[in-house]
């Protein structure tokens, strides 16, 4: 079967001059009519989720961690789940030891950080909104597996602990909105902080 995916160097997503040309913002703007900053938040949520999720699961299981710095990654955008796929040019894993520090360096500092900077430059989306999605992507799979302790440790080590509130019996609640609520028809996320404020207001009103 022919592989119809178009693989692009991840470095293109980290440059304000080329990120729009990658098509990252196309789906939320075309299909949902999202404004550019909302499209950036939603596209980033998908991009960061599918990049972060396998790293978190590998960390929790003690498996080798991938090198995710931009020059080592290619990206294929998809119209359905997973909305973004990633492949490594060099599959050699990170060295053992200081795992959280190494994840922060390769995943946040040398990949997601520059991509976030490009989106902020192009669309003026707030950085805290973007990093809230990363915090949710870190916490969700661990809480789903009942491993709140690892979620706490990893969020703290990655500098993301102030972006979500962890609950013992439910999902992590974001402290920033992913902007899905701004697009008619998308509904409200289970982690939505806006929904929580509305429910609290209704209960006291």
C-alpha cells in the first residue's frame, strides 16, 4: 500500500516563516472556522498530545526515551486521529539517568518550545495556553493508569505543575482554556477550567 502521508521536517514547524505552510493550522481554520489564535491552540493541542503521550508512557514504564529534538524528527499531519504522527531520523534512545532532565531538554526546550514560539509570533496565542495543553498531555495518561504520583513528579520536573490541578478521582483540570469552547460544535473538554467556573457560579447563584 502506498504511504500517502507527507513527512515534513519538524524544524519547519518551529519557524514563524514556515509554520503556516506546513498546514498545521489548516484543519481548525477550514473545517471549524476558527480564528488564527484559536486554530493555533487547537492544532497545538493535537500536535503536543501525540508527541508527548508516548514519551510519558515510556518514562512511566522505564522504557528507553526517544530523542525528540527538532532536527531528529519528521512530522506527518493527518485529517483524523492521530492528527499528527512523528518519526525519528536517529532511533538511538537518550542515555540512561537523569530522565526527567533529559526529557525536558529534548522534548520541551529543543522541540515544543521553539514550535510554541513560532505559533505565538504568527497568531499571538498566549504561551500559557499552549503549555497548559502540554501539562494536560503529561498528566492524562498517568492519571488514567492510576499513577498520580508519577504525574506529580513529572509535571514538577518539567516545570508544568502550575498549569493543571490533579484530582484523585478524575482528569487533570487545566488552569488555562484550550480554546475548544470558542468553536461552535466542538463541545466542552472534560479538563475545561471554564466549565468548572460556570458550574461553581451556577451552584452559588
